[in-house]
């Protein structure tokens, strides 16, 4: 997301809008995932996967979307260092 590098606040707002839509009706979101084709759809149509996704998303958004917004943003911005420069073991 080039926007995150140029304007993190604008990216944060964009992510928030997306996650608000996502979290508004988690049942509908997961139903939509089940409509996908290919191997993703096959997996998402499994009842245990559907139930696991719903439980995970409900817990993730239980106290709101602020944490999820920041998590997504952290994955999009440049951390201004190369992981190869880190001398400690990484997992």
C-alpha cells in the first residue's frame, strides 16, 4: 500500500473503513468468503472452518477495530530497516 508510505493517517482511515464494513456483519462476511472459487472457496465452505473464522473474527473485534486497524497498518508501512540488519534470532 503506497498510501501508507506517503500518508499513514490517510491509510489508517482507509483501513478503518474497510474493517468497519468487514466487522459490521461478520456472518455476511464469512458467507461471502464461502462464495469464492478455487481452493479458497473449498476450504471456506467447510463447516469447521466457517465456525473457526466466525469465532476468531468475533474475538478480534470484540472490543472494537482499533487494534486491527493498527495491525494492518504496521504490515503496510516501511519500518525503515532491513530485517537482514537484525543480528538477534528472529521467529
